[in-house]
C-alpha cells in the first residue's frame, strides 16, 4: 500500500534505536502504552495513526501517538508495526476536541480518536482521472485516419467549439465508441495529449441552480439577525421554526455567506435525511458539497475526506460523525433537527453530535446554528438561561396554514368485540383522501405484527430468554422476535404454562399493514421501518415512488416523521400516540410531543390544507394536548418545571453507569460497589447519586444490568474529578462498567 511504512520485524539495532512513543490504543483500556519507533518510519508526531501489537495475544490494533519520548522505565518495549501517514489526520483543534470528548464522556482517548478518523481514510492514492486534450488543428489531421480515431478527434473539437478544453477519457470513449487502444494511438501520433489529474469535488458537480424564490419576510428577519454572527466568533443560535417554515432555505443562505468568506461549513442531519430531499436540494444549490455517511464506500469516504482536509469542500453534510470533518477553515456548524435522538451515539464514545458541535464551534471560534420545530428541553433551557439566542419562524411559507389536528379516543372508536387499529374516523378520512387523489402518511411507532404473544387464560406471555422483554410477532417470517437482541422463536401451538389457546395481541406496524390492505384493497401502500429498509437505496426508491404518486399511503415508524416534504400529502394519521408514552423513560412526554408535532408537520405542505388524526387511549395526556395546539412553549412551560422538581435533566446533568454481567448477582454487586466508591470520592460535592437499581431493561443478550445515576448541577464537574482516576475507580469491580454521560435512554 502506498504511503504506508512498515517494520515487519523488529529491525536489527544498527546504532541507536528510534525514539519511544506513547500511544492511546483503540481498545477499552484506560492506560496509554509505550512503543519503540522504527528507524525506517517518518519522524513521529503527536496524533499520528499507527498499528501496534497489543495485549497478551499481540493482536494488531490501531493507536494514536500521544507523546514522543516520554519518560520510560527500562522494561523491554515492542516496536510500532506500521505508521499509516506522514502527517496526522487531526489538526490541533480536532485534537483538543478529542481530549475534551474523552474527559467529558469518560471514554479512553484511543477509542475517541478512532471514532473521529475513519479507518479507511488516508490509506490509498488519491483518485485520479485521465483527461484528453486536443493537440492539433483539423487541417493537420492526416488524410488516412481510422473512423474511430476521427470520431475521437471530432468529439474533442466539438467540445472546444463549446468552450470546453479537454474531456475525460471515460467520457470520450462513451461518446465516440472508441476503445482504449484508439485513444493511445492518437496520443502516440501526438494528435492528442493525455494528462492525469486528481479528481476534485468540482468534477462531481453539474451547474449550480439559482435560488428558486426570495426569502419571505420572516426568513429575511431571521437571516438578518444571523448575519453578523456569520462573520466569525463563537455564538450559539437556535432557529426555532415551525414545520414547513423554510428553515433549509435559511441554512442555504447562511452557508453561502460563509463560503463567500472563503470558509467551510458543516451541516449535520439525522441519518435518514441523507436519503431524502434535503441533501438533493443542497447538492443542487451549493458548490463543492462533500458528504460523509455510512453508505459510502471506503474509496468514496477517502475522497471526500481529502477534499475537506485540503479545504476544497465548501460544505460537509453528514450524520453525527460529520462533526469531526477535518475542515481547516471552519466558519459555521448547523445542526438540523437538533432534537433528534439519533445524534447520540449508543456505543463508546457515547457522544452527542449536537453538544460536540457546540464545543467544536467554540474551539473554532465559529457560530453554531441549531434548527428544530421542537427543540430539545436541553436546548430550550439554554435559550431561557440566555446562553443561546433564539430566532423564530412562526409561520409556514407561502402563508400556508398549519395542519389541523384532531384527537380521537381509541376506546370510543372500537366496535364491540372487534379489535381494529384503524378506527372509524381514521378509516373515513383515509377513504376521503384517496378519493381526492391525495396522499396519506400513517405513523405506527412499533415494529412487527403484534406486541404480545400471550395466553388469555393464565396470562403467560412469550418473552425473550436472554432479555427481560416480551417478543414481537413478525408476519413475514412467522416468527416472534426480540427487538433487543434479535433472537427469534416460533409460536407455540398451545400455552406452555396451561395448555390454553394462544392469542396475538397488540398493535405493530405489520398488523396495520394487513388491516390497511383489507380496508383499502385498491390503494397502493408502502411500509417503511427498519425491517423493510435495510439499505439507503430502499429509502430512495420509496421516496421517489411516493413523490411521483406511485404510492398512495406511506405507512411507517418514526422514520416517516422526519423532514419529508411531499406537497400532495393532506392526511397524516398517528395510529397510536401511546406507544411513545409507554417507554420507561423521563423523556416519554417530550418524545410523544415531538413525534406528534413532527409527523403532523408532513401534512398540508402543498396547496391543499392538511389534516391530522391522532388516535390514543389517553386523549387528555398533556403532551398530546399541547401538540394539537402546536404549542411548543406551552409544552416546555409544563415539562421543564416537572423535571426541575425531581432534579432531572436538563435541570441537572445526568451520568449513567451500567454494570453488566451474565451472573445477575455479580452485576448487582458490581453496581453496589461502584456506587459505594462514587459516594466516597464525591462526598461533599453537589451530586445526587441514585441507585444501584435495575436498568430499564434488566437483562439484554443474556447480561443482567444494574445502573447507578449521578445527577450534577453543572456539566462536566464530576467528570473532571473522575477522569484522572477512572482506572482506579473500576479496578477489581466484578462487572463490566459502561459510562453514559447525558444519556438519551434509560433502558
Ligand atoms: P422546514 O425544514 O422548516 O420544515 P423546509 O425548509 O423543508 O421547511 O421548506 C418547506 C418548503 O417551503 C420547501 O418545499 C421549500 O422549498 C419551500 N420554501 C422555503 N422558503 C420558501 C420561500 N421563501 N418561498 C416559497 N417557498 C419556500
Ligand atoms: Zn396459559
Ligand atoms: Zn432478546
């Protein structure tokens, strides 16, 4: 491999050995380790990525150089195996961001740095393209030229007449039907010349589209207020705009202003938005857009990374990890739909993309813009405390009305003895919508066919053997599945406890799908959930079909709530607002409110007004009442004091420790020991310690889980105390301990 320096074996010690380096390995260990640096390798620098043998097995692992020539003892050191680059991928700013993440999120530095630099980058030659240039006048062309050769020359001449000098060899071959040998023959005859040049983002772009409309009055006001902040210096601003208020348009203008100053912008979006129109719109409207997401091949990722790092990309779009894009001239970070839970990573490092964005902006002395129709309580509290400014877009674009929401009580809707999930009102409205040739989006936030496989006579319920959770029946496979560990089980013929008859009950999306097909046999519908959507291409296909009217009804889990903009959607149905209320988590109300407002926001974005039907067993639930009224501030004024009273985030900051073990006693003992140590270390501090207590789900994948919760008044204070002694804190504890700072879920 190019650019890769290898010491296959410890070199013979001719003269002096290389320097010693200290590295942070990408392994869940708290120490850093020393290695010898091979004399064949380029000089070591802090932040360089290397491969080292690690642990008793000597397994090769990635590591990052943290220190050169540290004080070492006289024990025997191993050699660094490879150094993959001559200069570190992370500049000083990103390095400092990495250190902050390690401390704040209580994660070993090597794991943090490895998450910041995709392993695929910097390990191959940059992509190149061969370009053919015309090196002769038509008058000089020899009389006897093969027809293929003539076709190639004509093609280049034609391009020149249109003001284009040089065509890529691929394009030339496509257009002229000539083979590679024809082209090289022309080059040998010096009629054309072939040059190799690196591919850049410019090569991927067609023409930039001009603005389709002027900003409206509200957008202008927001943009004018934002403008001075775009000149530089750290600031945090919330763009609180109702659904359909045109936030994306404000982002585009802000990004453009930053590009005009020769700087780069990062736009973070929830993962799904990458498959949707947001990205397509940006790509058409802005120059040199780089993308970084999980759907890229290694070669593509490497290409975009390079373009960003060389300063050529003007905008980077991607999910949470794009916050680590190596932009040398960062001028703005935007976090779209900042309330989205998917910004939090659920494996180590368990960072929150939005919060890291704010920290990065402050290190870069750049502004950060957080957009949402339903800002998170964390962000709203920062607005109220005056730490963030807030700009509002209170109305939809083109004076479109907000969709009208109506709550129907599921109890009243069900006919006696018949369990139907699409109630009477909902059925009528769907029929009506289809008659008018309009489209509907239905939200059912639970996968599978039915929630429970259970016995009505003895109340036995089919549960996962590895997790303390009921399993969910899936129609397609005819199997019950555990949504925590994906274990499957077949349905028993009879109740294993009493031999009675088994019943399927509950409301999962597959069951709705069946009901929909029965009630509207002529309608074309598509289902969108994590069981049907496994690749980005599948999303794209459904979005295209829905956009072109091939599909009448789009049925989905929360995926359909996010950012879709289809003008023919006039009906949105929330089949059960209760599913998100039932999660055992202090954010259940907030999620229910957000989900309802967000999915309702998909209705009425075209000329016909939108209607939303919300089915629920709890029509008086405040989070649903506030959502119906589009009353975000009312919701916040009800929710925040409730959290304040109990001392929950965002009023306090939470750190969650989970002790895991296959043996339930060991897990519990581990949590108890940890909690005792924490109480000692943190005594006299302003910290509440809750637990040990069973985690929201006691057992997952065969491991028992107990948690200890710390609640601190000020962010980061506990971490700065715990981080330096974390290894010691965990030493000898019988269970595996995970730390999750600012957890998004307590399952
Ligand atoms: P949001 O993200 O706030 O829900 P979008 O940015 O998706 O809203 O905009 C909603 C729709 O309004 C889009 O189709 C967009 O093209 C259109 N739009 C945005 N700004 C304007 C404007 N000033 N005039 C007319 N249409 C607009
Ligand atoms: Zn039974
Ligand atoms: Zn399970």
